[in-house]
C-alpha cells in the first residue's frame, strides 16, 4: 500500500530550533552510505550526536575509524569517535567484507584529508555506549548502520545495559530478499549472532531493511541538486553519490543508512509493521537471514517495528534538506 503523498514537504525553518535534543550514538561501518547518514545527522537539529562508534563491516574497523575521524575533522565537528569490534562474534566472516561495494577505503574514489590532531575517544565502543547511556538515564537512542557486534558486546558485558537504551534503529535485514545473496543482507550476514542477541533483548527496535532501502535511490538529478548547494558537506555527499552511481550497473546509489536515520527522525516517510523478528544463525543456505513474521503466524511476541513501505520522494526531500542544514551549520561544532 503506497503511503499517501503529503501535499508537500516543507523544509523546516533554517536550522534555528529551540527544542529538547534527542541524544543518539551512531554505530557504523563507514562506508559510503554511512558517511551520507553522518552528514545528514549533522544537519538534524533535533539530534544530539553524542558520538560515533566504529565496527568492522564494509571495510576493516581501522579503516572505518579513519573514515569517521577524517570526515568529522574535515567538516570541523568535534564529536567523539570510538574504536570498536574488528571481528564479528562468528569469526568465520572475513573482515572488511564490503570493500567490493564501497571501494578499498570504504569511501569509493572520494578522498578526505588525513585528520592529524583528532585523537580517538579513549573508551572503546561498547564501554562508551554503556557509560553515555547510563549518564542519560534511559534517554539515549542508537542508530546502527553496520553489523551489530558492538551492541551485542555491550549487552553481554553489562547486565543493566538494556535498561538505559530508549530505542535502537538499525539498517539491516529484509523481510524478503537480500544483497549478499537472495536471502541475506550484508549487515546481518556479517554477524547474525550479534543481531540475535540484540533482537532477543528488551531493547525496542526498528528495522529498516532492504524492503524499503532498495527503493531509496538517488538519481543524477538528486546528485546535481545536492552539488548545487555548494557547501563542503554537500559536495562531499554529491561526490559519494557520483561514485555509487558509477559502479557496476546493479550497484545504484541506494540510501540504505540515511533511510535508517529517517526512521528515527522523519518516520512520516515510512510505513512500519510491528512483528516478531529473529535471525537465522544456522542453516547452510540461510544463515544471516532475518525471519520477519509480518503476518504474525509464529505466535511469537512482536519485538520489532519493521519498515514495509517508503515514500521515496518525501524521504529524498527530507534528506537533501538535512544535508543543506548541515552545510548551513558547517563547523559550528
Ligand atoms: O546492506 C547494506 C548495508 O550494508 C549498509 O549499511 C551498507 O553501508 C553496508 O553496511
Ligand atoms: Ca553501513
């Protein structure tokens, strides 16, 4: 069922908002689309970006960490970047398994200056997320756009961790389909055991899977619309979209991770269904599959909001507005 198109998407007023900000930590495997989600997050006035935590995924964790640190330094943002898990729980997965899609650096052919004077946060990801969550006494929300290894470590290491997480939004899985093969999506495929630990926890989750993210494709026109904003943030994003669109024909500029950001901050562009979801951790041909019981046939307690439809134009207008806002705020910390 298509979401009724709202009459128009009115870009918010130019980024002067006085509102209670929602604290978020973004756990990512940057990656081209992760980087675009980070830029858009920097333009979300309603978000307090507490920190960015790094995980092995698209490229090895050390390259993810370098990308995140270089990006924030390039954009003049003073936001903590934490090192994280370099291997999944199930160590039978190669590290940096997504380089074929995101290029050897993780940012395709787009280059960033090497950040010299920005040390990584001393605490590693799981400890940082736990301590910041406790500090915010249950208000912290998580946006996870890579494998869930860091989150699972935090759950295992801290029995009260889940008490302090308000909500977890994640890009991953699919009710139907896959991109590693026809049943497995990459973020889940890298570490299905970690996802099982998270989905078995009491943390409220929203799953933004390929069912909707495969539809969120940026066109050449979108790229030019962004490039014409002519800010560091916008040109960086436009260059990434140009790279993503120039790869082999099946690899389009899909906004997987930015749509997960939208599920948290602009849910109006998505239609969701509450149901039971778990990952297949065994299975010769289906390990890493997300079994989303959309018709609630398994009589299992629903544990996840699953995105089942997207208003693509509404989402893209919102995303471009956030990139514009990030540019207007550029370097304000
Ligand atoms: O399958 C798409 C997901 O895997 C995205 O998050 C992309 O960045 C990779 O992590
Ligand atoms: Ca990602």
